């Protein structure tokens, strides 16, 4: 404050600051032994840097893993990602079902009153199926993949033609005596005229997650 | 500052930045459903996600045609539209009417599958009518919103939105089931 005498404690504080910042005497330096800053500081810095980098990467990785749990589970479980392809004889086995595609006939004629709409045709697919499932009914969905990546579902908007065609393959039965799995099964698929089919996909809720059968078309 | 300290400081800033970005994404998108809206107009095709939609028009009346006309306390709206998918056979997860205040009107209960969305295939178009029930003050500002995929907050999606010009009539409305169209027809 103006008009007041200088504080006598100011001088002592200045002395204390001077002592704290003063260079140590050579005797004190000798007594303390060699300084460790020069040899160890860069090494310790490198270790600190590496540890921090590893911790950062691990932290971000863990966060990303937990944050994407639902997306990963949904993507994997709900999608078709693992194609099971046929052996040299055309057979595919996804226990307890074995099947193979034995016929694919384009532009099938189904008789008067059952013709497809203008610009569409029916593709007939015939399968041989065997199943060791005798405890429960199982069905397998059939789709046709075309060059544009479109999937055309069998049994949709096709005529009901008695026992000639099924909308889904029968892949298991709970009554093997009276209602066995037919060894030959055929289905119809409605496809636009511009579709170029490349393969047939067979899928079932009973298949392992993300797995499906892919049968190339000739 | 030494190079090591710069590296540590950079990593700390990066960690804070990534965390902040994650919070922003979670707050703005994931928590409320991450979707993009594609705007269309009546009479033209619009593609929203995996669905292609073509709205022909919309009509409103205070009764539905049946053996005995079914009255409404508000207005029934039937939307005449065609749609197909782009990839595989599927039914839209949800189709709603939205007014200018953001109110959403879904398919009314008690009608079963009548006037509800139907299954369509890849480039396999079906035409029919969807049924809604709205209050009178919503009639002039309705848009049709087609949500093709399940509105999952964990994955981004796309919806199609088409503003409607609603015509009112005194005649009870008729609801048509979706039926398969010849190729390239709408």
C-alpha cells in the first residue's frame, strides 16, 4: 500500500529465493555423487513413451471392441458370410442334411392360367436331398443369386402346382415313417427377364451362424 | 519440451480427441438412430436404402368401405403406391405418415393386414394401398416415410420421404392389397 514502510519480511523472502536458485557448490556436487539425469533420463523417457503408446492403443482397441459388440454380433449372426460349396460330385453336407442341385431349367412353362407376368419367367430348380434329422421338421430356403447381386426367393409369386413344386425344401422330419424327406424336390423361382443367374443359395435357421450353401449354376 | 514429451502430449490429445468424437457420434447418431433421409416426389421413383418407392397419390375420407362403412373420428388416408426392393425379398420395416409437427401416424390397429405393408422382391414391383388414420389438422402437411430396414441404432440406415398431396372425398375409401406388376410398370 502507498505510504506504508517496506515490509521487513520481504528481505528474508528474497534471501530464501536466492538460496533456492543458487548453483550448488563444487563440494556439495562431489558429496552427492554422479548425477543420474544425464545417463537415465532419455532411457526413462523412451520407456514412458512406449508405455503410453501401448496403453493408448490398448485403450482404444478395448473401447472399439466393446462399442461395436452389437454391430459385430448382428452382422455375423444375421448375415450370410461363410459359403459351403459342393464337392466334386456336387454334394454339400451341413449335418444332418446332404443335398445337391441336379437340375436348373430356365423359362419353364407351367400351363394355361399360370403364366408369369410380362417381363418375368420361372426358373425350375431340382434337388436331391437326404437328411438324418428324424426329431423335428426342418425347412431350407432357396434363393437364386444373379450377376447384379439380387437374390430371388423360391416359391414367391409362383403358381401352386400341387405336389410338383415346394416353396421351401424339406430338410428334416419328425415322422420319418409316414412323412419322410423326399429324395427329389423341385421349386420354382420368379426372375425378371434381365436376370443372369449365377448360383443357388440354400439357407436354414438350423445351419451354423453365418453359414449357407452356395451351388454354382452351369 | 523434449521429443518424448511431445509424443506423450500428442497421444494424450489424440486419446481425448477420439473419446470426444465417440461421444459426439453416440449422442448425435447412435442413441437416436443413425439414418439418412432421401426426399422424393409423387409420381417418380425414389430409392431409400434397399427400397424403391413410387407414390401415385393419397386420398382421405371419414369412412372405409366395407359391408357397412367403417367411420373414423378423424380421417382415414389411403396412400396408393408401388414399391420393390433393390437386393432381396423383404417387407418394409415401417411405413408411417409424418405431419409438419413431426407427429407420426402408423397403420391403425384393428384392421389386421388390410392396408399394411406387403412383401416385395428385387426389382419385382407391387402396387397397392396403405391405410392410415389421422386428425383433420394433419391432412394438409403429410409426408409418407418408408423405413426399409429395422431402425437399429447400431447401424446407419436410409429412409425415403415423399410429401403427399391429399385429396378428400365423401365416398368411403377402398383398400387394395399389393399385387404384382408386369416388368417396368409402376
